[in-house]
C-alpha cells in the first residue's frame, strides 16, 4: 500500500482569503492599512509566525511585539478560518478515489495543527486523513523533513508520495527522500522548472492516475 501526504494551504485548499482577512483584522486593531491578497499570498508558506513577522516588517511594527501579534492573528484566524477557504476543483473527488483505492492519506502543513484540523472538519475533509501534522506539532517545521517523517511513519507504509505546491514542500520532500508531486496552482513563488518533482499537475483529476501507476 502507498501513503500519500498532502500539504494544506495552496494544495488542498485555497485559504489565502481567510488568512488575509485575519491579518487585516489584526492590522485594523493597530489602526494600520490592510494588505492586498497578492501581498499576503507572497508571505504564506513558512508558518504563521513568519507570516506575521513579514507583515510587521512591512507595516513598521516593533519586532518585540511579534509574539503578541502572532497570538492575536492566530486567535482572529481561528474564529473564522473557513469562511472564505475553498477546496481546489476536483480535489474532493480525487481524495474519494484515492481512499477507495486503498491509499493511506495524511496532511503535513506549516499551519498550526488546531486551525488545520478545524478547516478539515469545516470542509468535511477530515474523514479522509489518518494523520495531521501541523507547524506546531514538532519543534521544527518544513522544509525540515521531520514533520514529513512523522506523518509517513504514522500512516505506516513504505511506498510514499508527498503532494505540495511550493518550494518549501519540494525541499522538504527532497530532504525526506520522498517523491514529490507539485500542484502548480498554489502559492509557489519560483518557476516550476526550478523545483525537483516527479510529477506536476494543475488539476487534481490528474493525480489518481499518477498515484495508481506508482502504487
């Protein structure tokens, strides 16, 4: 049997609108101007603390307030993290196909584990996944390979595939020694050709064929 682990933001779901909303609510409490969506998308990928750090730097907020404003942003996000977030087209059908075919599925994300699980429940996706490793589940985050190792070890199968959308995911897969499938419609910041990958796709309907061929 093969285990497939997915990134969350920019891979399974387009969550940037809700992340932007939480960031802008935090900025509003500081009487600062909101950020547009492309700016927030450019900050996504390394986890919430790094995102908040980038927002603070852009808006000139004092670095010593980082912990406080990260907590505030997480609280605001946790209250409404799935209002604007949507699964990518054909993704639910793909998860159903993979689960019916016997694949063991998991999630490894740099988003904190609690809001990641909240989003999966809100979108009725939690039923597919045997493990969820978040950005705070271990002392390290992707691209460190440890979170990926944790996810795959929990699922417990030797044949493995990681699916993500970014340079962070590509590096994590390479360091973990796991084949990588690149979803090209996510939050990637570099050209596709610069990222090591075994397969790339822009429609989730294409993923089962590749996974079944490898199984």
